[in-house]
C-alpha cells in the first residue's frame, strides 16, 4: 500500500475515534480544523442543527497573506475567536480532526484561546 494513502487512512481512523465522543451545540460549537500543505481551515459547527456558525481560512481575501505555518496560524485562530465573540459564544469544543495536537493545530487553538474562547 502506498505510504501516503496509509497515513490518510490512519488520520481518518483517528478522526472517527475523536468524533464519537464530541459534538457541538449552539452555545458550545465544535471547532473543526483542517490543514493541508497549502491552506488552513477552521470552522465553528453546531452539530444539533447541522449549521456552520463561523468559518475562517487563508483563502479569504483578508487572509491571503497568511501562510500555512505556526507563526501565522494564530492569526487565523484569533480571527475565528473574534467572530465567535461577536456571536456571544464563550466556550467551544476543539476537534483536531485526526491531526496531532502539535505545531499548526496547537497554534490555531492558542489563537482562539487568546481571543477569549474557552475549551
């Protein structure tokens, strides 16, 4: 089996294991993170209603200059935190989506925390 495909399968297996235990509500949404080599995506999801409450990624015009690196990931997290504050949301559940809580994923989480959102 191709090594890249095997790594993807392992991540999806971890993702299933994580998603069994967490889900988001309107008052406490799930913050889902996806990272590729080129882009970062983070969104706040209300799983009860199946609605995305807020989303930020570096494809948006405001964040075109933000690179996919640890130093810039915090900026995207802070932007999502500010959007959640505007929606009067104080707490959230963090969904790392099968990625290790390390590096870019940790920087995103720290950025959201610095905006005042609690996990």
